[in-house]
C-alpha cells in the first residue's frame, strides 16, 4: 500500500507540473498570437488612415482646381473647354455644372467616361442633393458636400453619387455656384493607392453600416481584420472601412512565434523524456520492490540459516531461520562482533583464530566446515557452514555470506537410516525365506496331487487283486512309473524355485512348444476329466523351439490351464458342451528382428471384472477360498525373467484369454 501511495503522489505531482507547463506554454503561444494579431491590426489601421488622408488630399486638390476654373477673364467656351479637360483628367467626377445665384443650372458638362448617368431619371433626381450642398456652401462661405445619392442606370446597375458645391464670390458678391458630382466608387479607385486594394477591400460606409461603394479584392480567408476611419467633409461625413484577411506578418512576430513554439516543443520533448525516464524508473523500482519482496519471502521460507558479515566481522544480516536456530532475536545479533553470542565459551579461542584467518583474506573451503553453535539456553548443536565472498555491484568484497545448516537432525536421520537398513536386511532375508516357502508349497501341490492320484490306483489293486498276474504286474509297474516321474518333477520344481529365489540364472534349453504342452497334458487331462471339461490344442509341430526353463514354463501353462478349468467349473450358467479349454501357440507377424511365440490359454468362463483385473497380479490377492494369491504373480515373474510379457483380455463371446510370449530360435541360430 505504501508503494502505491508513493507512486500515486508522484503521478499527481507530475500531473500538476505538466498542467502548469502546458498553461505557461499556452499563455506564451496565445500572447505571441495576440501580439501578431495586434501588429496586423495596427498595420491595417495605419493603412486606413493613409487611405483617408489620400482621399481627403485628392478632394482638396480637386477643390483648388475647380476654383482655378473660375477666372474672371474666361468666357463660357473657355470654361467649357477647361472643364472638359478637367473631367478627362479626373475620372472620379461624373458631371460639372455652373449655376446661377438662384441655383438654376446655367451650364453642365458630363464626363466622357460616364455619359448618360442621369439620362434615366434626369438631373432632377439629384437636384435636391446639389441644392443642399450649395446651401451648406453658402452658409459656410466655402465648398461643401451633400449626402450621397444612388442613381440607377439603364443597364440595371447604379452609382452612388456625392454632390459638391462651391459658391462663386466676386468682389464680395455671390455670382453663382460651381457644382460637381463625384462617383464614390471612382473616388476609391482613383484616389486610393492600388497597394491597398490588391489584397484588401476598401469601401465607403455610412454611420449605420450601410455600404455605399466598395473597391478591392473579395474576402477569401476565415479570419478578417477590419479598420474604420471617419472621412469628415464640409457638410457630410462618411466612414472609410478597410477589410483584410490575415496577411504575412512582420518579421518580428514571426520570429517570436517561432521561438515560442520552438521552446514549447523543446519543453514538451523534455517533459516527454522525463516522463519516459520516470516510467522506466518506476518500473525498475517496482521490479526492485518485487525482487526484494520475493527475496525476503524466499529467505524467510528457508530452513537454512543465512548470515552476512562485513570485513570487520560484524553481523549485518540474518534471516529468521538463523535466529530460530540460535534462539536469539534479530536486534541481539545485528552489529555483533567477535566473539559472537552463539559461540560456545570453550571454543571462542579456536573460532577467533579461524575468523582472523578469514578476515586476513584466506577464503574458506566451498565444501563446508563443520562447527558447533550454542543456543540461548546453552544447548550445543552441530552445524555445517558454507561461506562465500560478498561482492557489491563494483565487484568489491564487502564481507562474507554464510549458509548455516543444522546437522543435528541429519545425524539423527543417518543413525535411524542405518538402523532401518539393518532391519530391512533382516526382513529381506525373512521375506526371501517366506517367498521360497510359498513358491514351494504352491508349485509342489500339482506333482504331489498327481503322486497321490497315481498311488491310489495300486492301493485299490492290492486291496482287490486282479486274477491275472500279468495284468497286475503291468498295472503296478505303470503306476510306479508315473509316481517316479512326478517325484522327479517335484525335485525339479524344488531346484527351479531355489534358483529363482537366489536370482541365479536357471538352466535353459531349447524345447519345442508342442513338447511343453504334451508334458503337462496328463495332469490337465486328470483334472479336465474330473470337471467335465474338453481340452483343445492348437500347436503346429513346425513351430521353432523356444529357449526356456522347461519346468517353470510348464508350471506356468499348468497354472493358467487349471485356473481356466476352475473358472468354467464354477460357472453355473455354462452348459457341459460349451466347457472347452483351448491352448494355442502362434508366431506373430512383427517387424522385430527377434523371433517370438505367443502362448494363449483360452477359457469360456464368466470372465474377469474390472475391479479384479486391477489387482490380478498383486501378491496375495485371490478370489478363491483356498488360494494364496501368488500363482499369477509368480507366473508373470517367470515369464518376465525369460524376457517375455504376460497379459490378459476378454474373450468373445465369453471367457478370458491369458497370453504370454517366449523367445524362439531359428535354424541359423545356435
């Protein structure tokens, strides 16, 4: 939680810094922009003042020229000629008139550039404005101007006309008036410098905002700058309006804006780099915090004691396992120097010498040093110490790091292990004897049962002797022969079991598969006759011989056959004609270079359930009341000792198939 609060506070401070810098940069850019706009506006105001001055100067020059036309020695024709020439020189004038003192028109001349301006409505359409200008001039005793008047033209257009009137006074007497009609549009085009109209728009506007005349380029920019100045004329006042879009500013505003923007971009770049560096530092701090937390958790979970000491032998770090080992808290261990509190008093001198050698630069062996520590209660316990130099980031040794193992439990475990091994050896010998006895009892049951069966026959013959001595001799001889054969077989079983228990190599020989089945056929036939079971043998005489211990493999076949016959005998739902036990020997088709033969014992009993199949080869597991649970286990052991394998699977439509493999030899093998 502390780390999260720390990083949150850091981000808040960075956020405030970024906000302040952004505000400062925005203010600087806005001020620079405002300064640039003010420069553009100031320039436009200056140009408007200059344009108004040009118009006023042009009108004053025209007034002086009109006064010069009124020379006393000029005739009407002279005035006409001079006025015509004057109109040709001044395109802004539309008409010149001479009026009587009673304001009646005496003579007029129209501009050759604008003929017929008053043809549509006549001169009376502007007479009132001319009379008004003359009255104002008479009152002012000088030239005067009247309000402008819109004159429609025959082509559908029109002109805004402003009338001018100047009284003619000779020897103090009013002798008439000179009147002139100005085209406001031509005043703008003739009296205003062309540099103002190339990229801007200039117009005459009334005080209420009505546009009277306009000259110049139309607006093409989103932002328009406007400047207005009054044109104060005798008898009439108009507003000159200059409109401009944002033109190229002066050199100084461009440099200022560029500098401010460059500084802003530089500051933003620095902030970005600082923020990225902060993120890297924050990520590194988080990783370091996680690493420290992980190391702390790992060290706290260790059962090995960790101890760090500086170059002077003072303890600088211990983990909880070390504190628990010596029975002292952390505050009593940190900073402790020689002698250390967990050293036994009788070994302080020896440990001090060893510590002095280590501080002198003699590194201890990495294989570990056995020592004895003392707990707080005075109990001594053996430890195993591994020490290594403690290096900093500059590969300079700052002390020693020790890993301390409490070996008292290890020694106790070793003693217990030694005692356990002795008991296990004794138990193994007893188990071997028990296994040997169990195998003997299991494997000898069959030959002993056969001896008992063959011995019963002679006893019955002796109790009821045959009348023919030759038949009696033949019967007794056959029974004795069988008894001797089974006794010999019992001896072979005992010898094979002894070799098996000793894990010695049994004497193996080449045996034809049909001979293995024929040797156990008499025993199987006795039990099959007793249980009413038919035996079928499928074994070719051309099959190659197998290498095996004849007696042990015959016992495996006999054991599997007896189990199959007992399973069919106990099945009450099986008819007598269906009680068939099959013995098959086949050569499988495999890609292996070694030759194998499959031996199968197939019964038609109830089969093996899934629960029984899981424990079928478990020692001492049996489903028979008189069974020992060792038969199948020993059978599989015998087969595995021959290098083969044993398995079982269900038989269709019912029953079980037991299959095992034995290695065979070919004609070109020894």
